[in-house]
């Protein structure tokens, strides 16, 4: 087999490997961007719901001091519902944060530990 044929095959293989590596880096970047945007969205929803829940609790406490038990029960229901919603939103944010960690892993096979958080 001639040397120029061997060199040509090596160059072709290296070129294909470089294209595959660039495609992998692009895919990992897209996954990280998707995870970051979803984590930010659901984290914002969780923070907003928690803020509203705290406002409702404060307003409900003021109302509870006035008449009987009606405002207290209404406050408990509203605060409970908003806290459940905030918990679900926070869980969704955490799920999408996992996409970021996956995209930025050095060991994509998951067979070894590659950062201090995994140990």
C-alpha cells in the first residue's frame, strides 16, 4: 500500500473525527442552554409564587385580627395552594438544572466522577 494512500486515509479520519467532536460540542452547548433557560424560568416562577404566598400570609394575618375565623381559613387555603405551586416550580427548576450538569460533564458515559459535587 503506497504511503500517500495511508497519509490520505489518516487525514480523512482526522477530519471526520474533528467534525464529530465539533458536533458533540455544539450539542452539549445546546443542551446546557436549554437547561439553563428552563431552570431560570421555573426558578423565577417559584420565587414569584413564594413572594405572593408571603404577601398573602401577611395580608391574611391582618385580616385574621379583625373578625372571626373566616379570613384565617381563606389565608391558609391561599397560602397552602401557592406554596404547593412554588414547590412544584422549584422541583421543575431542579430537574432542568440536571440538564446543565449533564451537558457540561467531561465523562458523558457516567462511569466515573468528574467533579467534586459527584463524589
